[in-house]
C-alpha cells in the first residue's frame, strides 16, 4: 500500500500569513498514462464532509479560492494557503488516487495563531 | 451533483447493515463511486470502489465482509456490511470521482454506523 505522510500534524498561523502543509508518498504517484501526479487535497471543517480543493497535485477545483495552491511531483507534495482567512480553520488531508487502496494522509489541523 | 446516504444505525457486533446512497446529477455508471469512512475523531479511510465497468475493489480491513454494488435503474449505490466489528464504527461517506486518478470530487453528508453491544 502507498503510505501518505503529512507534516506537520498541526499548524497555527496568523491571519493573512502563509500556511504550508507537506505530504510525502511512499511510492511515486505519477500516472504514466496521463503524466499526472494523482494527488488530491481536501479541507474538512468541523461537522462537515471533506471538500476537494486540489486534484492532480496542482489543479484547483472549481469554486476554490485562488489563495489555495498545490505543487509537487513524484513523492513530495505541498498545499499552500497564501493568505490565511478565518474560514480556513479546518483539518486538511492529502490523498493518493493513483492505485487502490486509495490512501489518505493522517491530516493536518490548521488553526489561527 | 448530489449524494444522499441512508441506512446508518446502531448494530451489535456480528450483525449486518446495508447502506444506500441516492445519486442525482449524474448516473451511477458514469462515475467511479466509492465509500469512505471516518471513525469518531479520526482520519479518513477508503473502504471500496466500483469502477465504470462494474469491477470492485476493497480495503483489506473489510474484504470478504463488505460488498459494494449499484443499481442503474434506481441510480443508487449500496454497501452491504456483514460480520460487523466495533472497529467498523464510523461515519460512512458516499463519494464520486468524475475521472480516474482525480480524487473524490463529490461527497455526501455521511451516515453514522455504530457497532456496539
């Protein structure tokens, strides 16, 4: 199974500042058929289901604010929030969609400092 | 697109339960559909997927006990769960992927399954 490891487990950032969450996969998740990295990022606010933010490592889902961006390739990926807003308080998960079993990172809890 | 789960309940260890997911906005045989669960206070765990051609795959933790299926005439997804264990206690989400490798772009609100005596 591909293991997805996020860092840090929790993060406190001041409003308006940058937040960076990292995700490392135990194997490459680059699809040789599509040449896309099959990594997704989700936001889960308290009491709500997760929401897709980023797919194929760097493509922003429709309706997601442009302060959210994804980067990386191979085995190392990053979610960046360029200017933290109060509504960004949530738990963030990375996921590999390359092969089953589809696996998630353990989650990163983002709070306001 | 909208996904609405139902069927969650309190069940005793060793019991069975069938979860349903009513799908609207797309047809169940035009998207990859999965079940993802989340134990109380824990992270996300993928459970099972049914692919466009109808083939299925399961997490090792549920293989042989859970069965995913779909009904195109009703546009619904199901998860038949047997031999339930306390560690199966979780919110179960019905999720959809519009393209393979993309991740899950559609999520239901979830239904709670509690396995306890």
